[in-house]
């Protein structure tokens, strides 16, 4: 038997490596790869594994560790930060989905217990797949990323009470022997014990273990806490999964939660893979082959229903249509925890083998389609915005434009009120530059509006929203959001509505600069680029490289990506705020043979025209605030501050005209 188990593990791991490598190249979800591994290794495929019971034991350990890490990741502080999305959005999405599936299943004359179970299963989405895609796109800080995360957190927490309720549902064969009130009393007693352990016992134990600086001892202690609590709940007549989740909660409130999570993740991933592989071994491929159209229609119907109900729930939060579409499509698949609950329901006799197999096939199809659906979701959202929908579905109705707002000219429009948006607004306020803010988060809009900020709720990707803040009369628009597709859409729309506006867009990566420039952005600030410059400048500074050489290198690097001079020097070209000046910044090159060559700044009488020389740049040297006696030479670049028309007028002094 030991050799059979070893053979099963070797076969599973070797086959999983090959399948996952292929799925990585195809950019397909890892979970679907594990399921395919189970199909190939199981009796429906190549029949390579016989020790299925031993694999099931490993799978059970995977479920325990999976719920344990969910408990560690569930921070009460994080829940409070996302309370609106977690408690309101999450509860509405789960309740609406459970209710809809329950009523549909009852209409099809299925038993009440099975109808409720199917409602539980369909209401859950794939945290692993969705969060991995959001993480790769760097969209966690976007509004739709935070909303999706909040609802997924609620779903993960809801798994625990659902698991407790399954043995109590009508028709459960292996129903709980204890009455519901006794089970509730046991659960409350365990929760009280958990609170005591989380407050006083576990932090002290982990403190003394951490002092030993022994990684193996720390890891074993974490695993021991998980298994002891899980075993205790099992002895009390509750599920192992509940105990594992509660054990994670105990550790999550300690200072050692991050280290514990980092240590346990490799074990979780290894054992959880066996769980998904064991599910794949149970899949009836023949059912899918014999009824492909029927199963495909069921999968599409389930995803459409989930997306519709999730959209209804999110719309009640007061979010814009674009966010509703993005989040609804991201939550449209059935998740990995549904496998856990479906297995419990099948063992409890709540669902027939035929329906169980049908559910597994439908779930795998919805998971496989997630990457594609989330990839096209921005285009779907943009398409929805173009539809002739009633105004209440497109954006919140705005009050009539006030006379002050209608009279605004040459103002600044700030899209997004995160860190970047706040800094731009602060600078504009200090320089008395009129500005307006557009923000999609209703909580931020309400809070900052009470603080006196000129902030408006809305999706800047909608034409009506930009027109409301006077896009046609604005001088500058700063796009400071972290949604790449929305940034592209706003850039294109802003340029179309006001061909003369100066658009500054923030992006994460260098490769996103060219598409934004092509759409009409005047300046694109890539975080990746600026971060790399800041890093190497500080590295050179630590090695005592002279500051002028560092500045020279910075200018050389930036010349490839930017059209204007900027400096990280402690002594900037000028003390004014160059980005938010009401006057223009211009750069002129002194051409050989031009009237300006060999003449001093005083002779050019620039200040009489209202033009101030800020700096003169030649090769790798920059002279800030040049004296009026400074004589210009060919090849130098002078940076000027003044009215745009005046700078254009004197430009002929710096160019060579043989006539």
C-alpha cells in the first residue's frame, strides 16, 4: 500500500508539472490544469492511479490548509476598510444568487435541500483565479479591484457557515446527530475559546517560539495550531474546515501572521493541488462528450445569471456602470470552494451523482472561461457605455451646472483622488489654480466634498461627466487612476472633446506610454520609469558619486522618454511649480548663426517682454537662474517662462535664417 501511495504521488506530481507548464504557456488558469491532471490520471482517463483513497486523504489535508490560510488572510482591519463592499456588496451578491438558484431549482421540481445546496455552490466565485488575474494587471488599487476583493472576502467567509448548514439541510442522509441549538452552543463556546486564545495564549506562545529564531520550529508550531484546533472542532461535532478557519483567525490577529502565512503557503499549495486533482479524478468526461451543447448552455446560463445578479448587487452600492460591468464579469464563474461544498453535499446525500457530475463539468467550464472574460471585460464595459441606456444606468444625474462652474475657463481637471490626485490638487490649491476632481468612489466623494474639495462623483470615461466639469474650457487634464483601460478611454475622449487640452496621464509601465501618446496624451508619466530613476540616483548617491554627474545621467536617461527637462536635484531649475503654472514653459535652442548667438540675455531684453530665463543647458551642464550678463553660445538650450505668444514671437531670434 505504501508503494501504491508513493506511485500515485509520483504520477500526480510528474503529470501536473507537464500539464501546468503547458497551461502556463497558454496562459490558462492553474486550477483547471490540476483538474485536467486528475482527469488524465484517474479512471476516466489513463487509469494511472489506483490508490484513490490515499489521494483523498491528501486532498482533505489540502482543504484544511486552504481554509487555514483563508483565516490568516482575513484581517478584521482590512474588512473594516472595505466594509461597504464586504458586508453590503458581498452579502447582497450571495443572498440574491442563492435565492435565484433556489427558486429556479424548485421550479424544476428538485428537492428543497438540493435547491439550497446548489444556491450555495453557484453563489461562490473563484478567489484564486480572479485575484491572480487582478494581481497580474496591477489593478488592486483600482475601484473595481477593491470592490471585487471585498465581495470575494465575504464569499470566502460565507463558506464556513454554509459548510455548517449542509448537514442540517432537508434530505441530508448523514445529518448531524445533535440538535441545531446544541451545535450553535458548541460553535459559540468554540468562538469564545478562539477569542481567548487569539488575545492572550497564541501571541505569547508564538513570541517565545519566534525568539528561538528556528524556522523549522516556527513552521511546526503553526501547523500544530492548525491541526489541534481543527481536531478540537471535529471532536465537538463540527467540521474540520471550520476548525482550520478558526485557527487561521487566531493567528491573523497576532504580529506573526505574515510570517506564518509565508511559511504555510508552500504546504497549502502542495496539498491543495491534490484536492483539485482528486476532483478531476471524479469528473465524468463521457458526460461532457455526450452532452456538450447542454453542458455549455448550462455554463453560459450560470455565468450570465451570476453576472446579472452581481451587477444588481453592485449597482445598489451606487457605483458607475463601468465598474458594475467589470466586477460582475469578474465574479461570473463558479469557484474552488464550491468543489469543497459540493463534495460535502454529495457525501451527505443532498445531490445525486448525475447532478454532481453535471455540476463539476459546468464549474470547470466557467473557470476555464474566466481569463478570456476578464480580458474582454473592459471592451464590454466601454461598449455598454455607448448604448442608448437611460441616464440612471449610465451615471448619476447631476444637478444643474452652477454659474460659477459654467464660467470656469483654463481650469485643471483631476481624474481620480488617490495619492497622485491629492498631491496635484494640493499643488493647484497652493498656486490658486482653479481645479475640479472626478472620483468614482462615492465614499471618497462624499467625505472630501464635506471638506470643501470641488469633487464630483462619476466615471470620467463617460462624455456627460467630462462635459459637466467643463472639459471644453479646461486647460489641463491629469489622469491619476490605476485602471489602464479606463485611462486609455478617458484620454481618447478628452482629446476628442477638447483638441487643445493638455493631457497628463499616469501609467504603471513604459510599454503603455506609446498607446496613450497615440490616443492624444501630451505627457505620460510611467511609475516604473520614475521608480527606476529614483532607485539608481539613490544608489549612486550612496556611492558618493557627485550630484552633477547623477543629474547628468538622469537627464540622459529621461531624454529618451520625455520631451521636457525635469530634475531630481535638491536645487531645481526654478523654485516655481513648473507643472501647474498659469504661464507657459518653453525651451529654445540657440542655433549657430542665429541673432541670439554671442549676445547677452540683457541685450535680448527678454524681461521687458515678460519672459524670464529659468535655466541654460549645454551638454551635461545646467546653469540655474542665469545672470543678465550671461552670453549665449550656439548649441545651448535656454528654458524660458512667460506668455506663450511672446515666447513664439522671440523664437526667430534663436533660429538661423540665411535671408
